[in-house]
C-alpha cells in the first residue's frame, strides 16, 4: 500500500467511520439481491420505498418466481427499466428455486450465472451478506477512484482489478461505502464541491485543474 493510499484511507475512515453498512434496506440475502437488481439506474432511496411493499407482497424467492409479469412491472414501475427488471427478477427467482433451493448462493460464479446479476450485484451480496472481501464498482466508485488516481480505467471490471491491487483487502467493502457517501455529499457529478473536500491534496484531478489555472 502506497503512502498516498494510506493517507486517503485514513481520512475516509476518520470522516465516515468503518461500519459496514448498506444503503439498501434488507433483512436477508434474498431481499438484498432483489433490491440491488432494482437499484440499477435508480436511487437507493427510491428502491427502499418500493421494496417496503414489494417484500410484503413477495416474501421469498418462490413467491417472486411465480409472480405475474405485468403485475410485477406495475409494482416496480417507479424504479425505471421496469420491464427488463421484472423479467430478470422472475427468471432469477426461478433459477434460485430450481437450482439453489430458494437460497442465494455465495460464489461469484453462481451469483453471476443468475438472470440480471452482474459482478457489481454479486459483489454487493458477497461483501454485505457473506463478508467475502469484494469491491463493488458503481458510478461513484469508478468516477472518484479515477479522480483520485487509483485507476485510469473506464471498464468496471478493470477498475475492480486496479482497486484490488491498490487497496488492502480489509478495506475493499469499506471503499465502496465510503466513496458512495463522498460522492453524494461532496464529490457530486457534474458539480463536485472541491473547495470543501478533505481529499483535495490527494486528488489528481483537483491538482491538475489547479495547475492549469495557475499556468493561464
């Protein structure tokens, strides 16, 4: 771990703490899997509103596997891309029931074999439910990791690999939690509040922009 990475992690820990908390409301692995699928191109706050009723109506994998497609589309309409999400949820839950006895699997291979489940969703489950060290690359993580100079990549899988090399394993899950908080609070897109950011001196993007201003 480089001095720069250590300094960034220390500042993130100091500002946001080291609690492993997930922004999506859930009581078990199946609920978190469902919520994460719904969270694509949607805010966690909106998903939490939708799942409050959804989990009462469909309490488990078997119930959702047998859901009526059009009805499920209405139930999740406000999360966006509802047709595709509803189709994936029913297919995913049928696979859970038929292949895994209604339980959410643990391995990356099994998780990503499910309909609608990519590496990001799989790593959310692995990190938050099974405490398997994993890095979740969402839009905040990709954008801010690049600004900080921890990666130069745009492809989420390549970003994930770079972060796995740069960060200590015990900080993989925390990086996602802390960087999302930073992205919502300070490093917003497209108008980051750089003037109040506690990571200014470690941010490649901020340093480069300031240098260009001075050279003008």
